[in-house]
C-alpha cells in the first residue's frame, strides 16, 4: 500500500482529500499538480471513508475530525489564510514550489486536462483563443478548455508569489 502523505524522490505523488472548508485550497493545489478530491457535500464520515479506502491524506480545518479520523493520515489545517495553508501543505508533503509533483489538474474537478485540437473545441472557448493558442487542452471531467497564457497560466504565477513572497496575504 502506498504511503499517502509523502512525496520524495521516486515515491508516488501525493493524494489528498479535503473537507468542505478547504475548497479554495483544493483548487490551488490542483493547479499546482496535486491530486485533491473535494466535494462540499461530503460529511465527516464520507471524508474518512474516502481517505481510508483510497489511501488519501485528509486535509481538515476540524480539530476533532483530525484527531479521531480513521484515515491513515490527516493534516489539521490551522489557518484561514490561503498562503499559510499552502505553506503548511507543502511543508507536510515535502513539495518543492518549483517542481510540481504531477500534471496540472483542472481546478474545478481534479481531472487532468488532455491535449485537444482547436477544431474539436468550437464553441467551447473564445474564437480568438482557438485561432491563436499554441497549446490547447480540454478537461475530460468537466469539459473546461485550457490554453497557454490563459487564466490557469496566470494562476500559476500567482501561486508562485503566494509561496515565495512574505508580503501581505492575497485576499
Ligand atoms: Zn474539469
């Protein structure tokens, strides 16, 4: 069985599940390339079940859940500040902000977008994007279209600043 919470060298990439309070953190981790399941409808029992059965590190803001979880591992996220949360997770997992642990994931659904051709994406992205983008991909989970220089590329720059800067937190 794989160790869910660790990432070093040739070990398998980290796999997480996050509680309802941590949707924003989950989206940012996905953008970085971390596999994070999140659904605001999951209650504590469901979260514990997924973490235990699927070998995932449970991220939670709930001290009681972190203490009593039957998951193999849990991480009590101690701050509401996104930047502090990211740093806590990166430290726990031993992640390097310069080295994503896996392919970039769809922030909305956690699937890995796949390369796509402009002619197959008509009507799903702005026409100028389909004409000019050098790299296009589409999410097999939710259908969103991603392109180089698009919103997700800019998000990654923001993530680098969140992890590197010591200035005031982003709102
Ligand atoms: Zn998606």
